[in-house]
C-alpha cells in the first residue's frame, strides 16, 4: 500500500515487509545497540536478506560487513541506523544516494535535546523529503512485523504473532505492550516506535493500519499530536473499520513537561483529546494495564450485539462483585427467562441462585458449568458472558491431601484443561464474547495459550465489555453527535482560529452599542482604589453573575438562537468571543458534553498591557468562572461547567468543559 505524504508516496511494504534490511552500526561488541539489534533481526528469522554496515569489521555475527551502505551490492529497502547522532545525517545522505525506501533512526540526541540536535533533525527531514525516503524516528526503538518475521528492535523481544498493531511514541511502553499482549494470548501484527516523528507522523501510521489486512486492532500510546486535523481524519478511517485503543500521556503539567523532553511532543489539552476521541470513536484507556486489557478483549472476542451480560460463578460474593462492576460500567445484568431458570434448576443443586448471576455454590461438576454457559448464550437473552473460575490457588492444598506433588499437579492440570476447553468451546460455538475472571496463575497462562480473554478482577472484565459495547454503538452510528466543529484544531498547540458563526462588523457594532455601556473597567478601578482588590472583586463577581445572563439572553434574541442544549450554549458564547476578538476552538459538541478551548483572551491581554498583572489571576479564575457558569445556567439550568486550565494561572490555554446533568 502507498500513502501519499508531502507530494510523494510512502512505500509501506518496504517498512513492514521488506525484502532486504541493512543495519548501519551493526557490531560484534556485546552490549552495543548495534550488536543487540542486528542479532535480534537474525534470531527472529527475518525472511529477507540482512546486511551489516560497519567500516571497522569484516563480518558481523558471521555476515559479511560493508564499509558503507553504498557498497552493498543489492538494493536495500530498509535501513536501521544505530550510529552516534553526529554520524546520522551523513548515513541518511548515503541512504538517499543508495535509493533506500525507509530509514529507522534508533539514535537519540535530536530535537528532544534542543540546540544542535534540533538542527540535525531538520536536516534529516530535508534529505528524506527530497529523496523520497520514509523516516521513522529519530529517538526510537525500532519496528516489528509478524508477516515478514522482522524484529528490528533495540531489545531482544520476540512477541507472539497476532492481529494487534501498535504505534508508540514511547519505545519502552510499546515494548512492554508487545510483551504483555504475548503473555495474555493476544499477540502482535505490527509495531512501530515512532520516536520524535520528525517526518512520518502518528496520523500516517494510522492511515496505513486502517487498511492493513494484517491489523484487526490498533493500539497507540500518544504523548502529543502534531497535526490535529490529520490525526482525526486518520482516526476516523481506523474506527470505521476496526477498534482504535489509545493511552494518552502528558495529562498533567508534569507529564506535559516530561513529554516535551522525551520526544519533543506538545501534549495538548486532555479535555480536547477526550472530546476528539469521543467524536472519532477512539477507545481511551486510563493506564497501561487497561490498555492491555482492552487490546486483549477486542482482539480475542467478537463485538457484543448488545449490553446484556450473563454471569456464571461458583461463589456468591464473586457474583455480587461482578454484577456491581457491570452496572457501574453502564451494562445490564440480564434477567433470565423463566424457561432458562427452570432448565438450570433441573440439573443444578436446589440451592443455586435461581437468577443472574448464576451462582452454582461451589459445585465441582465441570459439566454443569459448561452446560450453563451454553444455556445462557443460547437461550438466556445475553449478549456477553462473564465466567468466574479458580479465584485462588488450591494446588498446595491438593498436594497436602493426596501426599504427592506430581499427583496433585496432574489433578490440577486436568481441572485447568477442562475449564479452558469448556470456555473455548462455547466461544467457538456461539460467536459471542466470553470473558473469564480468574486468579490462579497457571490457569491464566493456559487461557492465554488457548486464546481466551482472561482477567484478574470483575471490574477489569466489565470495563472491557463496556468499551466494546460503546464501540459497537459508535460503528452503528448511534452515538448521537451534533458536532459544530470536528476538525481536530484543538489537539495541537498554536493552531489557527476556529469559530462557529461569522458576524459582520456592522452586526457586531450594533450589538456592542446596545450591550456594553457598563463594561469599561473604570468603576472597578475606582472601587479597588478606595476599598481594595478583594472588595472590588466581590462586587465585580456579583455584577457579572447578573450581566452574564443579560448578555446570553441578548445574543439569543438578537441572533435568533433557540434551544436549551449544548449546541445553543456553544453558539452563544462563540458569538461573543468572535465579536471581542478571542482566539479559540470548539473541537466538539456532543449531546451531553462540549469543550471550548481559548488560546488568546483580549481581556487578559488588555490587563497586562495596562500594567494590571495583579488582577489577571482573579479575572481568569473567579470572575471568568462566574460569567460562564451563569451563562450556561441561563441557557439550561442543568448545564454544569468544569475547568482545569487557566491562562491567568500560567497555563498555555483556558478550557471550558460543559456537561448536562443526567436525570
């Protein structure tokens, strides 16, 4: 597949399924990155030709070495570069002369280091753009592709083959995800550590994975988005076809600073990123554990047709916790038909729970459990099944009873295999999601080997089901979006003005004449001079609590805006900001949530120019909150305001998150 970028095409086959790979900096010295990476490619069984490039060696690990990439006699599609930063530009220039398709630059010390490193990165991009080379990195940990057995990785990792493709702006987190997915029975199709993304960006990888037949689930760790519009367009292409699960880094001030020094990323507003995710169907994870859980669930299970959950357990407490977890995640614990209850009663102990959760009260009859799974999926009206098995390890107790470790382990293995076969069997028969909750480590490993999604707590399983239901709803087009803007403008810093309505200068002047006679700030300074800032601020807040309502009503009347939803609120505020010259974005407006982000506030600029810096925090905090909370209540008393970022407190933007209270 070829994807256009900057007027040329990226030859993706040469990155993930190359016929030849060269490593510039390949080495025989143990511990060197060039030695580890080259030996990992060889040990991984790469299907094509491998060429070490090292002017100081005749051979590397038994392979003939070449002094430069230009001396390799055959064409080379992919080159991995591990030499020090000062030699990278020269190496890439030689790759351009050779006609290489892709360069993966492992080396760090570029834009993330600042100064000369930033200049060298710019030169790398210039060379690659002019020669048509695709550039991964710099400052990355490599690429992996199951289809070609390509393990061009900085660490010797050999993941299980699967259907999940990973893009990670952190190499170590990406490697951890590959390892975790392999241990959980899922596996990896492709992996790219994107590093600084000097040339090829997150959105470019997404666009490829959207159409890649080897990829069924896309997973990403994102520190920052460099082109919000392109990211959202690419994300939509992915989510129309397959799940896209994302963990966002740089969610706090400390994380944002760390992202900038790590991969030179601008983290952007978390509120805006969440809003963009909701609009485009991205499934957000809160941490690495949840990211792995979601990837396992989506890759090993079909999507549920609905949100009705069946629960089968051998312990009542686990049934209670699982039912709680499901309801807390917005799922429905299905009510079993009377016919199903009667069928189960005909075979289960008379003291079973007679409902859902189906509690078989510590029964050791494995056939009964398997039969119940089948009945619930066939006749119970459930869309997904959670089964609880072996919540604790009893192997030590069994050994003590039978007196032989070998006999005890043999007994336990028979039990474990029976559980795994039962679950795998009903999954295959019914093509519905079946998630296991277990704690016994060997059972979890056997579940992974059989490709059964297993979790260590009911809540972890319930969260995955809820996200699967939400994604299924999104794919069907039932999300209920009423977007005013959805172009990703708020995802990256420094972008242009995004508005809602266009207002003529004449209309704005007419509105100002009728509405702004009392807002000149003179009275505030007079009160401050006589009674102090605190008293002036108190009076100002009281004035604005009324004046905000007047402004909102005037705008709705004068511009004929009707309704009490978030779209109405956003339009009215945006009109005011347009007239006053604010620079802002409205990245998304949904039925129950809207986010507005301000980059430039003329009020703060005026205060600073007038030398009234001491007033800025109060104006941006207390007064601004009063204004826009009362404004929202004027449109609809059920609308609430949440703010997490204020320019007056030193943040790079102000955010306004509006939600409608649920009944």
